[in-house]
């Protein structure tokens, strides 16, 4: 938590965000997002969906850009 609080401060964000992240509603949303990711076949990050295509990994961001601009 100390490291995260430092990162928040460096970015000019309120320290309360760290406390808010532990709220049950936030945890439930995280769990729901995780379940949705598993159901759609996500197995790494970043995973980006463009139309019907799935792109995995930061090294594919150029491909994502191309897919977005060619539509």
C-alpha cells in the first residue's frame, strides 16, 4: 500500500483512491471483469478486441492501430 500511495501522490491523485479500491463494490466489479475476461478467452494483458479480432500483448499495438484505422 505504501508504494501504491506513493504512485498516487506522484500522479497528483488523492490518497483516498487507494482506500476506495478496497471497497466491496470495487472488489465485486473486479471479480465480474475477471469472470468476463475468462469467458471471452483472455489469458494475458493487454488483450484488445477490435471487431472480431483479438490482439494479445504490447508488441501488437501497431496491429491494433492498423485494425482501427482500416475499418
